[in-house]
């Protein structure tokens, strides 16, 4: 008889765990392109009346001829360009509008940016000159109102200018008097230095208990 060989033992296979079901990811829709918004010039926040706000710095000396003869494009000038041409800062230009010192509203682009025309630049120069000679903001505002109103108030405009001229002349006379004092002091110092006795110029010293008070004039 044939010998039957024993079959090799079959080892059980490890149990295969079922894989978790993979859920389909939702389709990502393309986002619409966001168009950049036009830059809008920031507007100052008026938290206090214009009269109580700090006044901008005085303008640099600018020739009126440079403004009158300047060719301004039809599209106008930006606030930065207007500031360079008139010699005042952009802050001052905004202040003039808030304070009611302009005769016409400054144009703006669709994006909200100011555009200054030749008339605007010439009027800014007038305001700057009046302010530099000491005219109060209230008086400049009144003058702007009269000009904006048109014909019929020329007598009041004349009276306003004549009053301001008198103030300017009075200030000039005071400055001339002060200038004479300055010139005198310069002559004294130059004369003492040339004579070699500048040490004789008066200088404040603590009074001595025994020495008499010095009577020399102030130099």
C-alpha cells in the first residue's frame, strides 16, 4: 500500500480589517476675482470746531507769478502737486476747506481724490498772503463768503481790505521801531569790538554788600 504523507499544517491568515470608507471631497468652486477698490483719500475727523483746531504752519514764501503763469492741466492737480506749487502743506489745504476759506468747492475724482484747478491755486495764494499778514481766520472766511456771493458787495470787501491794510501798517511801524533797537545794539557791539574794550560792556553781577551799585547803562 502507498504511504500517505501528512499534509503541512495551514496557518490561519490574519484577519484583514475593512478600510474606512473615503468620502468624496466637495468640489471647490473657483472664487471670483476681487477687483481692487479705488483708493479714497482719507478725510480728517472733525471732532472739534474748526476754530478750536490747531492752525497749520505758515506757508513758505511763494511768488504769486509762479501760480498765475503755471499751466494747469485740464484734469487739475493732485493735492500734493498743489501743495508744492502754493508753498503750503496738504494739511493746510484741507484745513482751508474745513474752515470755509475757499470760494468754490474743490473738484474730486470718482475715487474721491481732490483735483485743484487754476482758480483754486490763485485763491489759495490770496488766503496764504492774507493769513501771513495777520488777518484772522474769521475775516478771511468773511472775505471768501463775499467773493463767493458775487457782485453787489464790493463796498464791504473794500472796507475789509482797508481795515486789514491799516492793521498791517501798524504792525510794520512796530517792527520798524523794534528794528531800530536791534540796529543800535549791533552798532554798540561792533564799536566795542573794534575799540578792543568789549569787556566794558555791561554784564549782570550779584551786588556786593559794600560796593555801590553800578550805574553803567545796559549794552
